[in-house]
């Protein structure tokens, strides 16, 4: 139990720091997700334009 408590305290200390590894990791995840969504949506939007124009 004390091992878990030490890990939790280290995590909390890391999040509270200015150059947090955890926050940089979360930033990289959200940047990657935004990049994938952005570039996956462009072909989908073009497809929708073609479908709508054929009505």
C-alpha cells in the first residue's frame, strides 16, 4: 500500500511541475488525435461534397 501511495505522490508532484512528463505525454496524445481527425475528415468532406452534388 505504501508503494502505491509513493507512486501517487510522485504522479501528483509531476503533474504540479511546470515541465511535467505527464502533461507533455497527454499533449502529444491530443496533438496526434487532432492530426488524425483533421486529415481523416478532409477526404470525408470531399466525399460528402460529391454525394451532395449528385442529387
